[in-house]
C-alpha cells in the first residue's frame, strides 16, 4: 500500500495512491507499507530514488543501513512492534529523506507510526518540511520506547517485592517462582528489543547530523540533537534494567534451588531417623530359635520401646544441630 500526505486548504490529509494513476502535484510524505513492485517502481521513477527491498533492509552492515545517494539520505533502523503482545517482534524500517519529501518503507505497523500519521493530519505545524516530519516520527518512536521501559521497570519492581517480601508478607510459593521466571524472561526479551532499537536510532541520529546532502535548519538540528540525548539516556536505563533482569533471574533460580534443597533435606533426615527403628525391627525379625527375648512377656513391648527411642534420639540430635 502506498499512502501520500498531501496539502489541503486547512492542513494535510492522507490519500491512498494506486499506480498507474498519476501522482498528485504536491505531497510531503510517501508511506510504503508492504508495497507491491508496481508501487515501488512508480515512486522510484518519480523521485529518482532506489527504495531498498525487504532483504536489503535486513542487512546489518552500517554501510548498507546509512548512506547517501542521488541527493537523498537513506537510513534504516530496527524498531519494535507488537510490544503489548506475547510475541513482540523487531523489524527494519527505512527512512529516505530529501529536501522536500520523506519516504518510509516498512513491512510492519508499529504503534508510533500509526499515531504520528494521525497526528500530522490534526497538527499542520508538524508538516512544515520533510525533516520536521522525520524529527517528529523519531520522537514518537523514542517516546514509545520510554513508555515500554517504564512499564517493564514497574513489572520488575513488582516481581522484586514478591521475591523479597517485606515484613508481614508471605514468601512466594514454588508455583509463583516458576511463573516469575517466565515473566522476568519476557521482560528481558522486551528490554533486548528496546536496546536494539535504541542502538539503531542512536547511529541514525548521529549520521543524520553529519549529513550535508539534506539542508537542516538550526531548529531541526536542535530537535535531532535533543532526541539523540533522549536515546542515549534511555539506552543507559535499558542497560540498568537488563542488569536487574539478570539479578532477578539469579534470585528466582536461587530460591527454587533452596526450596528443592529443603525438600531433599526433609527426606534425608526422615531416612536417617527411621533407619535405627528399621535396624531393631530387622534384628527381632530374623526368627532364630535361640533368641531369649522372644520367650519373655516383656519382649515385644521392649522391642517397640527400643524402636521409638532409636527414632527419638536422632530427632533430638538433629534439632540441636539446627538441621530441622
């Protein structure tokens, strides 16, 4: 699908363009979403740009992601999508910036893009130039990542309170601990995707400020520089959250091991406690003919008392040692 942001009498609006229909005389932003070959060729022919293919967008070399060609700046960044679902994804988006137009090429529909596309229709001030559009779009991505990290931090704080309960709160059960491992693991995956996006945006913004192909005003450079500072601070915060995820995973695994060790200790102590009574019962169960106690009336009670005493003595010993 190819959508164009065209000016109207009071602002801007989105229209869907279907080749070979002629392009409108003016448009500021061309958004390619899962484009067909015809849509790519039509836009390339009109603007003399080379829209990267899906496979080219996946390449991770910096030279293939950030470059200038034919008066346009090509920038590919990795962004997160479906971040509110159980299956978050990371996918590339290409931004092609010229002096008078912005082109986006994408095969995912992340929330910041949809929100910003709606925003530009309501706020014409965001559409003063192609660079202003790009600045607003990058700010939208940055705000989305910030919201994601805030949510993850809140979830990790909740898990931390459950693992290390304050006074008056009970310890987490073994079932809860297994659920926490899954929760912390999902948060760790979100953090890794956020860090991947932040690294790609940091490279993009640093490259954009050094370019001379596109003319940027002082205000636009200031916005890109401010966004770069935000990206760097969020990257540091994501690193901190990654360390916290590792700490919580280690803590949960440690508690599970402690719980398993306690269970094994109970079985071990029980086995040792019942070993002496078993020995006494085995001795008097050998059925030899010459066993004097078998002919006595007190023989059976004596054997029972010996079995009980032989179980109590190890129990008292273990209690004094602090093993129970």
